[in-house]
């Protein structure tokens, strides 16, 4: 998120010799990397298993919506309702997304763990991407928020009782 980038920028000013390694993935990837000791801290959507992790909630919420081709029949809408997605192929993160009563009437065309790849599929008109709104744009695609509005909290999480590097501890 933009907020995390601002935290990292501020930290980098105070500790210019610290180098950050940033990995992108879905919640499952991030948890796996933390468990295997490959990441000290991970940014994840929603609450995490408090038995395994310490975490700090981020002060901003992520808004959910869809990325659609600008020539899609959905592109003129200002918001997308669940019934708008009926019989539309969906491109989703590898994690779960609550589709409620519409779960039986949707087609999952593809799943992935990196929004750029999912966006390229949407640009090829394979389907629409269900995703959070990021501070970026993709040529030929438009983000349209879901209605009713759906927002998700994010957390910075790390393993309980983990010995942290000095840099991670300072962060």
C-alpha cells in the first residue's frame, strides 16, 4: 500500500544503510515465507491467526472492486453489484473471496498471485479481475468499486517469539 511505502521511505531516511527486499504474493505466499524464515514481516489482508502471529493493523482500508476492459459491457458502470458478475468469467487472487449466494453462478477463468499478470489477462478480455484498488493504472482497464462497498483491513504481521534482525526490530 501507499501507506507502507511512506513508512519504508521514512525509515530509509533514518537508516540509509538498510536495504529492503520486497516480495509480492498473496496471503498464502506471505505466510509461507514468514513461516520458513524468508521474510521477517509481511503485509497481509484481513486479520491473521493471532495464535501464530504478532501484528499491527494499518490505519487505512483497502477497497475492493473489479478491473474491466474499457470496451467491456461493465465499463460504463460507476459501481459493480454481485449480480453484475453473473455469467462473467472472473480472474481472482489465489486466495478466497466471499462470493456469497453468487458463488454457484460465477465462472472462475483464472487465479493468480500478482495483480499485473491478472490485469494482462483482463486486458486480453478473458474476464474481469476481482481485486483491491491499488495506486496504479493499467492501459485499457478501468477499476470499478463493488457495491455494496467492501473494504478490507491490512496488517503488518510477523511470527510470535521470532528473533528479529536489528533492522526489522527497528521498523
